[in-house]
C-alpha cells in the first residue's frame, strides 16, 4: 500500500484544484446576485469563496472516508488510503472511496465499516450546511430557459425554512459556496447509503438482513431505474453502473458472506441502523437537477430548466 500512496496524494491535489475551480464559479454567482458588474474569475474575493467550497466539501469527504478507513484499521482489515476523484466544473469531484483488500469476517464489523463513513460525513455536513445557509441570501430572481434549478433534500428544506421561511414570489435563495458544499455532502451521503451490493448501504443491509439483502438490492436497482425515468438520469446511470459492476464481479448483487451470518447484531447497532435510515431519508434528493429525467429528455425539454 505504501508504494502507491503517491497516487492518493496526486488525486487529492487534483481534487483540490477541480473543486476550487468549481467553487469559484459558485462564488461568482453568489457575488453577482447583488447586481452590478460581476467580478472576474481571478478576483481574489471569488477565489476565496471558491476555496471555502473546497475546504468545506473536502472536510466532508475526508471525514466520510476516514470513518471507513479508521474502522478498518480498528478491526485489522487491510484497506487503502482514500482515493479522491477529480470531477468536472459542475461539482469539481466525483467523490472518494477506499478499497478493502482483505475479507471482513464478522457481521458487526461489516456494519461498522459501512455505517461509520456516512455517520462521520453527515455529522460534518450538518454544521457546514448551517454555516453556509447563515451566509446565504434571498434576492430577486427571474427564471430564464437557461436557469438551473437544484433539487432540495428534506433536511435542506427544513434548515432553509428556519433561516429564511418561504422565499417571496419573484425571489430565490442564493446559496453561499459553503452551503453548496453542504448540499453536495447530503447528495454524497444519500448515494452511498443506497442499500445495494458494495455500497455503504449494501454493507449495512447485509449486516441487518443477511442473504435477504440480495432481494432488497434487486428492488433498489429497479427503484433507481424508475427514479431515473421520472426524476433524474443520475439514478438511472447509477443503476446501470451498479449492475455492470456486480455482473462483472460475478457477485450478482450478493454480499460476500461472513462467518456469523445468523448472529444477532445487538441493540446498539440496531438503533444505529434506524439512525442511518433516517439520515438517508433526510439526505435523499429525487431530482438533484430539475428537468433532467428520461421523460424530460425524450419529451424534448429545452435545456436544463426548473
């Protein structure tokens, strides 16, 4: 593992740059909402806002992956350092992951490895989202055909309602880059908690349900495909990627077995499973960007509209 740490460092550095670039655009939009000539891409204030997005988002991602990594270390499970994935200017990253390179033999260990990442990431996301909303603002807004409208998870709606109430007609919430990092943190959390295969939610589901988790995985793949048709293509693409990965690995949506599959999980972890399910409900975004479902595209929806 040590011989390849340079790759982890390189990917992390690239992710810093790509998220900073994405965050700077969010900063420009935030500054332009007050009217007047907008600053340039290399304006120090815009760059500072962009870096605040990078710092907030990478704090969430690092916390999430360390939750997995340190739990693996605790149980003597061999795992790589986190790999961070640079992404396009839209978000700046595709997230991060670790590779588990030795078997996890007991279901309580599988539960802890799967749950501790989302729990740590969510615990960091909430205060970051609150800070971002505190610096956000409501401004007059006129929708155009080029408008990009983001979906709102339940927790976001609850917190923004506390801060701003209902936005008046003809206005919209202009989210601070740190708040947008919190939004991305919720999206990442919900994606990881989908109870399928080797995702975090798949580990948790297997620890709870044993072999019956395979049936749940099949249902969830169908659910994601339906969400992609009705709400956003992200879910349809995720379902296709999961199926491709599972069939290529010959796991067929099955989780690698453990030695104590029928052992009780215990009351503490059972309670935590309810907490994790609640986090999934609060974080899930049916339509991360509105107007990009399969139905919208087949119907010839012009551009990305809200």
